[in-house]
C-alpha cells in the first residue's frame, strides 16, 4: 500500500480517533477516558499510519529514549489489516537509531507474537525476575 504515510509525534496524531479505537474496540483499554489517552500520548513516542488525513493505525513507545521502551496500544483499523501496515509502523520504529540503542524493549500481546517476533521480541529470558503491580480497574 503505497498510499500509507507514517507520521511520528503526538502533534501529528488524531487523538479523538485513537481514543475511540482504544475505548470502544481494543481488548485492553475498554472505557478508557479521553483525558487519560491524551496524557499517555503526550508522554510517549507516537507512531501513526495514515491514508490521507485519516489515521488508520497507531503505536506508542513509552520510553526514556536511552535505556528502555515499552510498546503499547498498537492497532490497525479492521478494514486495513492484513496489508502490512503494522509491519510498516514496526519497521519505522526499529529503524530509529535511538531505538537500536535501547537495552530492553518489552510489550504485552494476546495474539501478535509472530509479528513482534520478526522484530526481535522473544519470550522473557528470565520470567522469575519480572514482577508487576496489576490494577485492571484503576481507571474506571
């Protein structure tokens, strides 16, 4: 799809469209507020896929830009899936010189292990070292 344009930076993103997808269509952020989405984007490296002015895909990397990054909120609208758009966004991100210097990149995924595996993501090398505080209802 040559008409797909990749843009970066929160000022380039269609925040209402991202909020709509996350709050209505994602399995991980149902009901999330607009203000929370906006604030989270303002503190992340944002990547968007666009056809003309319409945002059709999104990903954000929560990062300090030097040692660590957490990939989150990745989506492509259903009617555009299967056309390599998520690969185009991932390639754009991994081509950033500063991303190549991060010591660790992490993510959660329910169903895209093959996609992320092709960009170097693997099962945890030592899962006994990873801990979490999980509060699934904190934003409701």
